[in-house]
């Protein structure tokens, strides 16, 4: 799984990145976390505001900092139950 935080490097982007790390750790997911700051790369996701979160290339939300609990809920859909 690839989790991408999209944003130019503002404080909100860093806050979202921290919340993503907390959520991934809490779920013990083998996820690759990537921070995308290049505006040309961000534009490929067709979002109008940052920060944004994408999972496996699909934008989950944009324009706000979600809590780690909300991100955990989004990522829990990707957990394989045995």
C-alpha cells in the first residue's frame, strides 16, 4: 500500500503527515508513506486545495488536516483480516 500526503510543505501538510504515521503505526500496516511537494505531481491528482491524502493513487480527502483516528478509519479498509 502506498499512502501519499500531497502539499507544498506547509505546517498543515506536516501535521497531516504526522497523523498518517500515527495511523499506519496503530494499524501495523506495511505501508509506504510518501510526501509529494512538487506542484506538477500534485496537479496530477486533480485536487484544488492541500493538504490532501491519497491511498494507492486515489484521493481520499483534500483541503484539510484529518485526525489520526479518521485516517485510521480510512486505512482500516485496506487491512486484510485473516
